């Protein structure tokens, strides 16, 4: 089955159009996905070679119901290193299933992940097990994941699901799990306090540190979310779970599963608590390991999740800009972004986008523009955003100030030459690699750093169905989705992505439109 027809049939779109008045109330569903490095050193050195895939089931005849197939995809990306993506695909007379599950090098962590996946999938099965689809098409089940944090012996990931049981709208679930890889154990933020968790893993609610943390988290929840969208009384110690650490090295970002402290329609919920303001400082061995190393404000940034909670790292006022544009109450929005073009596939991609009246953002490499300028001019003329991705695609943090200026200036000049004088206002630093020096020089050129919040890792796995599943399952209102128009498999995935998300009511806008205005020198990740 090709990517273009997985879970995105005409019948499905027609059904959602019929139910639009109902679906508009519940389409602002979100899954948390985090910014990871655009590529890794392995990719730079391997010339963009795709990762190894192991097929673990034989191909079956199309004349009978195919048995589930399972593939393992191995990651080179630093945040995903040591994690295999186990992909299971199944199609029956009534159900289509595409499930991607993380498998680590730690048996205890794998056991916990598998139990959580089983629990999530059981909900879907309980609804569809003895049911028949009421409309044309099938019930559909999607599951994927993103790594939110990977440092100091802590791994935090989000399991995201998209279940279509032919109700008013598909149901999105978002479950965040944190692990101590040093001890192969499932942990929560409560494990940062000595004596706050029983031997059975139960949180002790009257522990002074836990009580204080819960109180501050409730205050942040009320301060940062619409009152009608959240349930502060539900933010009890028992609700504390997965967490990440902000780049400042002392701010904790607390993540909450969908439907726990807010309505499912609220989307992803995360709040930030500065540990330096706590009367009861986290004091466990895990806390010492995690909080004992503060971030270097001028270091290269990788994948932390403070932007999800509105954290501004200390002494880096222009590091992350976190403002969100007012949301369209009738339609969630995503920004599809494509790096490293123009390429042989770019015109085909533009044709597809035009068919769906979808806008996208293209972060172009100057040397490639010189060789193939026409697609850049076409993209701009058709209402897409065109941004600077440097001239030679270097890691800008490895260059001196003059080298950075040269890359940005030559990239801008190539865009201007191809478009009749257009000057971009967006920069995507190659590999997502930036620091204060890069930001300051970007500001000199009037450029804002546009990062991303959902990484399809399409450069690593040239599988259009997998790329579609990651984009669709991890999407949420305000997401900035990273892809590369260099790869034919990515362009092959785009009709599937557009079919699935448009059937759920999503609008496709340019990256800057997600934020409702941008400022030079700021970093933007996703709403």
C-alpha cells in the first residue's frame, strides 16, 4: 500500500466534511513532539545514507488478509541513538493499523513502554473489536513517538496515537514517559526528591517537596492556559509524571498526559517550574545528576522541550521566542517545512501542494539555488515561504563570525537572484545548530531562526509510509514539521500527509504564520 492512500480516502474526507460542525469542537488535539537535531554527525559523514531496515515478516499474498508485518529502523540521530523503531503494519477487513514503537537497549524500559503501548491500543480495540465501520472505509489506528529529552542519564519520550473509530473526529492521545537509563527504570518528577516515592513507586502526596511542586505547577497551569480548557484541581501529586529539563539547567518542564489536567481538545499541556525558586530543593541522587550541570548559554542547542511550556532560558533573551499566534477556533494549523532544496523533486512537490491549496515553507541552500533557481521563484510566486538555509550547508556553530556572515549573505544573494530581489526573513541553521553568535548575526540580516517541533527523520528512513505516519500522528495545532524535498520518498509521502490532516480539518500555512509575526534573531520551534 502506497503512502498516498493510507488512511486518507475520499470517503473519509467526505465523512469529516459532513461532521464538520461537530468536529470543529474537538479538533484542537495535540501531541508533544520535540525538536531534535536535523541530522547527526553520522549523516554528515555518511552522505545521507538511509538507516538499516530489517524486515521481520515475509510478504503475504494480496488475495488473503495479510499477516502483520514488522520492521526495525535504526537511528543515527544523537537523540535517538540506541533506539530502534519497531514498525508493525496490519490491514483487515475493518481495520488499518500502522504502529511505530520505540525499542531501547534497556529491558526494563522496554517492558514499561510495551505496557503503556498495550494500554493505549486496548482503548482502540475495545471500541472496534466487535464493531463494523458505519461509513465507507475502515477504522484506523496510528501510533508513533518522539524523543523529548536525552541527557544526564534521563530519557523522556512521548507516545502519540491517532485513532479513528468513525466518531465525530479522530481521537489523539499523548502520553509522556521519563526513564533513568543509568538504572533501567521508569521514573517521574517525584523521583527528584528523596523519600517522595514508595518502594512500590507510589508518590507520597504530603511530602513537602511534592506538595510545593504541585502547588506551583497548578499556578503555572492557571496562568498559562484558558480557564475553560484546564482542570487545575486535577493537578494533584498523583498527576505528576514525565518531565524534561530546560536549557538553563534548572527549570523543570512537567508534561501531562492528554485528558488529565485539561480537556483532550486543549492539546498538549506542559508547565515550567524553576527549581531555583523552590523552598524544597530536589535532593535525590537523580536530582544531583540531572540538575548539577547547568546549560552553557552559548552552546549548541539540541532537543529540550522548554518551548512547549513557555520557558525563556536565563541570560538568553533572544534564544527562544515563544509567542503563539491566536489560533483559528475553527481549524487547527500546521506548517510543513522542507529543507535542502531546490532539488529534482521540488516541482513535483509544488504540484502536489497546489492540488490541495496548501502552503509550505522551503529552506533553500544557496549553491543548489544557483544550479536550479526556477523552483525557488515558483515557490515564492505560489505563496509559499522561502527561507535561507545557508549557501553551503555548514554547521554554523563551527564557523567564526566572518564565516557565518558569508554563509548568510551568499544564501540571501542566491535567493534574491532567483526571485527578482526577494529578501528572506527566515533562517533555518543547518542541523538545527545555533548559538548566541549565530542568533546575533542572523539578526543583522533581519533573519529569525525557524526551527521545528516535529521531526519526521525522513533523511534517515526513506519510507514514505513511515514518514507520513510520523507527520500525521505527531502533528498538533501549531506544529512545525520538518522534512526534506531532496528525497523522492518524502515527496511521495506528502499526499498521504495532506489527505489525513486535511480530513481532520487542518490548514496548511507557512511557518511564520504559525506565530503571527516574527522577530530577527529569535528562535522559533512550534506553537
